[in-house]
C-alpha cells in the first residue's frame, strides 16, 4: 500500500498543564468533577461576558512551535468560526485562521524506508467546546446532555502537510508529537480527551476523505487502515471515491459518512473583535531559552553519556517518564545493563499490563535488582520474576527474593542436581552420544526444573558437558 | 434624624414612573433602589453618585435583574453577574432605578423595535425618543431618573439625546469597559452617559471610564472629566465638516447648528470649514460591519441555556430554529440574515473587507482633520424626532437617519451631543466630536456652550 497512500493530520492537543482555561480563570483540572461545575460567564458564553487571552497559553504555544521547528509569528490574531452546535455556547468558536501563532515547521518520524520528513503547515490556538453526553449510543439516545466543564479548555491544533504515507507513520507521528509535548511539560497525554485527531486520507489520484473524531492513540492507525482498505475496495470495484467527511466509530472500528462536499460547512471566519491582535514580537528568544532538552537530543546524549545502543536510546527517550526513570537508574549502576532491563524487559512487562511507568516500582528498586544481577545473587530469569511480582503485587525486592526463593543456588547444589538428572536419564545420555543435539537441551531443562529455575544456565551447561564427556 | 431625603426622593421618582405614559422602562428595581437610598440616608453608602438615580439600558447586564435587550428571546433571563459599568455605579453609591427600553438588540434609531412596545418622546407623545437608547433618553428628559447609561454603536446615545433634548456622550472606543454589555456590533459600541446637563454627564463618565482587565479592548487611560467643566473656549479652533450639512439635513437643524458655532465664535473660538471626504461611504460601511458582527454575536441565543424556550423540544436544529424564529423581531432577523450573507465565502472580500478599508479611510479623515482643529461641530441628527411609525415600512430611510453619527463609531473617536435649539417644540442637538481620548476637549466645549445658552429645558408638563 506504500507509495499510493497520502495522509495529512490535524492533531488537537489540550494544553492541560495550564492552570486556567484559554479565555477565563476557570481551572483546567476537571477530571472527576460534576458536570457544569467548572464554568463561569465567559466559558458559558453568557451575554456580555468577554474573553481575555491566557498569556501562558500563548507562551506554551510558542514553545511547541519552536520544538516543531516552526516560524513564530510576530503578530497573531484570533478569529471566530461560526456554526451552531449545542456544545458551542456562543454559536462560534474562538480559534485562529490567518496569522496563526506558528507555521512552516518540520517533524521527522521513522518510516520503513528511512526517515520521513513531515512538514508542519501551522500550529494554532483555539478553545475546546463543551462535551456532549448521550445516553447509550449516539443513534439510540433520546436526548443529549451538555457538560460545559470542557468549554474553553486550551487546545493547540497542529496541522501537517499531506506528507505521511502509511497509517504506521501516522501513529509514529502522533506518538512523537505527544512525546515532544510531554517533554515540554505543556501536556499530559494520559488524561482522557487530551488528544483528538482528524485525518485526511486519499489514494494517489483519488479524492480526499476527512476522518473526524479519532480520540485514541491506537485509533489513528486503526481508522486509517479501515479507511484505506475501504477506498482500495472502491477503486478495485471501479467506484469513484467522493470527497467527504467521515466519522470514526471507535467501538465498531469503521468510518461513517458525516457530510459530503455539497454539504460542506461554511464557517464565516472573521477576526474576533473582542480580542485585539496580539503582538508577540520579542517573546521568542526568552522562550527558546526555556526549551528543555527534547527527545532527539536526549537520545543522542544517552548514547554518548551511557554508551547504550541507538535502539535502546530510542525506546527509552520515546517517553519522557521512561527516560527520567532510566536516568535515575543509570546513574547508580551499570548503565548498559540498566538500558537492557528498562528498554527490553520493564517496558515489555508494562506494555503487557497496559501500565504507565509512573505506576511501576520506583527506580531505587530497579537499581537494587541490577546490583543483585551483577553480583550473581539472582539469575536473569529470577530478575524477570522479581519484576513481575513487583508490578503485580508490590513489596520490596529483598523480601520477594526471600519469599520466592529466587536467590541463585550454589554450585554444589547445581552439581548435585546435574548428577541426579544424569542418573535418571540414561536414555537421553545415549541420544546425546549418538549425536542428537536436542538431547542436551532436554537435560539442561531437566536440571533447571529440578532447581526450580534458580540454577545459573551457563553453569549448568558447563557442568553437564564436563560430566558427559568424562562418564 | 429621620429625614430620609434620598429615600423620599426615590419614592417620588418611582411614583412618577408609575404614572408615566412614556414606557421608558422595561424592568424596575424599586426595592433595591430604595434600599440603596436608605443606605445613603443612613450614611452607610457613600460615593460620587451617592443617592443619585441612574437608569441602565437593558442591554447592560445587571446581576439578579431581568436583562432582555428589548427582545422576546431573552424572556426571563436574569444574569448572574453585573456589567463592569454597573459594578462601578454601585460602587459609587448610585441608586439604580431599573432597565430602560431600547430597540431590540440596539438595532434601530427609534426604540420602536422593542418587544416591550415603543417608548414615547416626552416633548411630543406621538413621536419617537430616538434610539436605540430611547428609554434612557426619555427617562432622563422625563425626570424618571437623574441620569442614565446608554450604548452607542452607530449613534444610539447621541440620537436619543438629540431627540429628547438631553446630553449624551459616545466615549472613545476602549475608554469604557464593555464587560457585561450584550453585544450588537462589538467593534463599534461603547457605553455612554446621558444626563440633563454636561456636568452630570461628565460625572457619570468619571465613574464608568477606566481600564478593565476583563475587556481586552479596554485601554488604560486616566483622566478626570469633571476637571474639564470650564467656561472657556478661547483660542480653540472648531472644524465644521461640510459633508454633514446640505442635502437631507433639515434647514432648522442646519441653522441651529450654525447658530451654535457662532455662539462659540462669540465666546472666543475660531472656526473653519474642513472636509471628511469619505463620509459618504460611512453609512454603507457601518451597516455592513454592524450586521456582520451582529450575525455572529447573536448566534448564542438558541434557547438552550437561558431565555425563551417554547413548544416541544425536537431535534437540535428544529428546536433552536423555531426559538430564534419566535424570539427575534423583524429588524433583528433582517440584520442577521444580511450579515450572514456578507460574511459568506465569496462575499467576505466584497463586503466585509471592503467595509473595513472604508473604516480605515474614515479614521484617517478624522486624524487629518484634527491636525488643524481642536474639535468638530456637526448636527447630531439630520432632523428632529420623527413620528412613531413614520419609517416602519422603509428600513432604509431609517438607516439614513444615522448618517451623521456612524462615522464617529467607525473611527472610534468621542462625541457629545448637546441641545442647541428647537424645531417647533422638538429639540435639536449639536455634536462636538473630539480626537482620540480627547473627551476633555468636547466636554469643555459642550459645557461652555451650555453655560452660555438656554436650551436646557424641560418638556412641557414635566
């Protein structure tokens, strides 16, 4: 499918690390609040209430623009996007149109054939509308409820050029963007509704279809996969794809027609008279100085400073919390060993459990595990079991090693086990001597079983060979 | 000690309102008004407006008091907050009498389009008080309050001031907070004081003017307008913009305004004719901009959260469409539709952007004129108050009435209208227009004119 798929994204991210909404003093912390309790005349759009721009939101937006290698505007302006919808209390959304805060950026993501350079068309600020709540599903609900707590939440819309060539690249773009926003500390991607994506997708030479309402990270790839195969099927049957807007249904994993080109919305954009043009001339140098180390830079530093592989550095820096975790561990033990254990084992175990690293055991415990490994107190297998126990049940590694008998058995115990196994498996010895290699592995396995996995496999190997050669 | 001066006087005012035929008010707030008056009597409430009755136009939000904009669509809407200007009135001890009648959403020049019926002109009950702040104008002229707040988007303070024979100020855009003013055309409108004399208007302006961080278009600018109530125009140069005279202007109005200029000349001011060459485009530009903004500003009235909610709830589109169809009057619908059209793709550049260009030219006209003169003098309205119903079937002829007031709003400069004569028993107003934030100059000119003439009269029978 590569080569014929063209994808552009519009990513809406809530700047949910801000304290207050975009145009009023209401708090942005609203997880778990009763509906319509974090509102005021401004975000409810009551007649006469006026918006005032949150200066910090502008600063955050500029920092995002800089992190995405954009040009920052000297003058920026808000516009009204006019349309009627119950979640929009003023009948228009305050957004940007001409004069966005940042434009002409670039973000590179990995693709199967090398790096993919994705041009960023623009980054602009806008307010989130309220949230519609349906009883049951959208089709069967007899009424709709509106929660305006979300109304006025600061959003950043990042619009790419149609430079992506596969759903996988789109997913990578989203992940990288999320990662950068989290490095900048302007965004917490783990909160519900923090990120929403509209995707434009077409097959080469075909009409462009916009998919709206993709609200999960995994949904981006799934929605695009579905839509591309829908378009390819049409092409195969000789049916022309029409330009339209489709809605992504996450639960059923399909896209449904929302409106066709003829029903295209007419938003009557015009400059918001209540917010005067904003001059941000001269803000850039100060904010550029405030930029933290970003993922790519950190990856290079990790490679240099800790001598770890590019693959490990990439995995570790692709999530700020993992990178921070690793730095805590790497400073106190053998960094290369720690890289393997954080990037390969811990991340794998977390993914398996759908857990965030912030809910994992703390780095000090990881350091302890690394020390025990290094000293030969526990085996690799023991370490894995230990980590699983810590993730699933908590506790302290020292106690778990004792309770579960994870400490590596001494050499004489291993030797005894080997001798016993050889005695009990005459047949296998015969097979081995007859040249059947798997017989040796079988014997190793039997020893490990006898020692409950606590023997050091390399030691077992050595002892087995020794004894097999001389008896 | 039981003098209860203010309480008694407020009682009298409400008695007068009760027996009035003007229909100046939509909602009265007698209980709170008396409470405030009593507080002033008891020495518990003080301030620069302590005990003075002030009426507030119904498009200005008042906490706990019905606010309708003269529209059916805001039936039952009781705001949970005060507009900044109202908070400032309360802070200075003003007795707020109630909410005054107005053209629906301030769209009009006669107060006839109010859902609550027309207000009558105290000088002639068969005539309009002007608009859109007609209730405020009539209430001030008819002694139903000492002063009042109006809003001026295209002349809505100055027109009723002129028609009702009182003083009205349209401040520089950005001088007075718009927080809590229900928008008609928010890039044009300002809250302005109305009173029976320049001193009271200046006092009211002192109270409401000043920076408000809740309004991004509010400009930090400190001044005390009452300090400029001086009797002196010596050495000033008055500009007379020729485009404001001639065709379409009533002869009596022209004469009264020229007489006013001559009076000031006798008092030591110089005068000269100036040209504001783009004035002829002002009316078209004004209506395009105002209607475009209105189409967006009025989109929020969908009956979902407040205001009119009638009939059975159907789906979203059917329900809000029906509520808007029932809730808005003819003129409001006309302006929303025209504004929506003018902002649409393909027309935006042809109408809205072009109107903005005209606006810039008009602003430059004024800037240029003020390089050579201190203040401009012109008719406020081209004719005195017209009869109720006179323009009913011809909205365009009604729009034409705003020809002398709208350029000021497009430019954003301040203007004051003061009585300068009579056509029969109907008052005539002259407006003095100043440069940006030069309210001191227009107040000084108007005050001097007022002190040296005798046009501050009460209507017959009041």
